[in-house]
C-alpha cells in the first residue's frame, strides 16, 4: 500500500524535489550557523524578544533538516518562511526605502529577506494551490 507522502512525492518532478531540498538546505545550514551558537552560548540574563527570535530560528533550522528527507510534507515550513519575509519586506523595508530612511541594520535584513526569491522559485505553486486551496479541509468534528 502506498502512503500519502509517497503519493504526494509522485505528483512532483524530481527536479522540483531537488529544488525544494535546496531551499531546505539553505534554511538548515544558514539558520544553524546563525542561531545555534547564540542559543547554546547565551548569557544567563538572556531574555525577551531576542531570545524568542533565536529559539524560533533554531527550531526552523531543525525542521529544515527534516525537509531534506520529506520535502513535500514539510512544504508549510517554506510557505511560512516565504510569508514572513514577504510581510517584513512590505511592512518594514519598502516603507523605509521609500522614505529614504534605510539604516545599515535594515539594509542587512532586507538583503537577507530578499533571498525569499529562492523559496518562491522552489515552491511548486500549482501543487500548493491544489493541496491547500482546492482540497477539502479535514473535518471539524
């Protein structure tokens, strides 16, 4: 008997699966390099937004490694990553750029978030539409 994951994988071409794995590998490696040293070596007084931010990044890096093995099943992770980067670019970077108030920190985040293009190319949008828009949702009761 074929599992639902195998059925989903068959719906996508091998090059598309490799593109997804490339996206997951970027997330996994770069977030691991960025987040884990901070999480593992923080000061005892580490609190607040910064601690939340780095722990979320560390979790995304772990889940991205799972995406290397299960690229279709973990697709919502790439959708999440794409969504927050596009929201940040539209809500923060674009207004700052239009008002000529971009500082070095905002430019740095902007360049990092513009890498969302890789995810937008890798994601199989027709599949996403079929799977998450056209397919009936699970029952509520």
